[in-house]
C-alpha cells in the first residue's frame, strides 16, 4: 500500500502536514458515527496535534537521524493514537452506570457523575495540552541555544521554522478550546449546581464543537503547503506561465525596437576605435 510513498518527509510529493491533515480528515469523517460523543472526537483531534508537534521536535533535535524523518514511524503513531483514544473511553463504559433520560436524544454524561467528567477533561484537554507545551518549551530552548552558539545557518533556520509550526498548533488548540467553552460551561454548571438545563442548550454547545472542527480543517488546509499546491497550484502555474510569456514577448518587442539604435551605436564605437 505504501510502496509508492517516499520514505522521507523532505520529498516534495508529501510531507508531515499532509499526513496529519489526512488523519484529521479521517477523524472528521468518522465524527458522524460518534453521534453526540464530542469528547472522543476532540480526543482524537488533540492527540493528532501531539503527533505533529512531536514530529517537529524530533526532526529538529535529532535531524541527523533519518529514521525519525521517515514515513513509517508516524503511520504507526497515528494507529497507536487511535487505539489510545478509544481505550481511554473504556473505563467510562465498564465502571459507570448508564442512565436513561427520557425525552432526550443526546448521549451525554449525567450531572451526578463527577468523577467521569473530571477524568474526561484531564485526558481530553489537560494532558495533551501539557504535552504540547512541554515540547514547545524544549524546542524554544533548543532554538535559543543554537542561535546564540556557533552553529550553521541551516540548523538555526530549521529550529526557528519548527518553533513557528508548533506555535501554529497551539493556535489551533486554542481555537478548539475557546469554541468548546460553551459546551464545557454547560456541563460544569450542571455538575456543580445539579440543575438540568433545557435540551436545546446542549445542542447549541455541540454545534460550537462542529464549528471548531470546520475552522480547524480550513486552517490546516491553509497551513498545509502540499495540499494548497494541489488545490491551487495549477491555476497559479498557468498564471505564472502566461506572465512569463507576456514578459518575454515584451522583451523581444523592446529589443526589436532598439535594434537600429544598437547597430548605430556599435558602428560608431567601431569607427571611434579605428580613428
């Protein structure tokens, strides 16, 4: 299956951003099967960002080891990420009771189950976000050390570029966190006050999660260079070819117009040399 795919991410045909974008697309396509389980979806999404930030960290610090820049370790990492995200939901299904709420079509955690809510927020938001912050901190220190020391320009530029990439990942997670606040606020309000909110309130909260996923996919399309070239590269290449042809035609016309003057100046220079 992967025989035709290059084993180095530095190849022009594919890079790590395109691979992570494809994995996030799979998450978004399977979101409809989760129904209202937004925690599973966000868990998949944030751990995908962890894989991307880890790739940036490894390729910057261990750039001399080509194995870490190959494609296969990150395919395995994506599979392991899906397995971990699914296994983290198993304790909720095994050790917690399921309560049927009449006149409610959404599958959600009851307001009396505080331990499960704390557990979910830790594995979905807190732990992945802390891991990305730690990786970002390590990469910033490495970049400053390489910038202050006597190192090659390529290593310094690589470190700065990877810091910028992880900063973009943090921006994506911040967008996800901000747009997930309405749903989180509703759940925390119900847990601590033990007051059941109307049904449409949770639907509004889930709609914000869907808006966040759409924005993240659009931003990922903008950040993914190869995907942007795949979608808009042909039109740009055609425009560049047209501009080059027009520019070359203008150059030839200009040289043809200036040809008599060039011949006359050449003759005059030759006569001056003879005299």
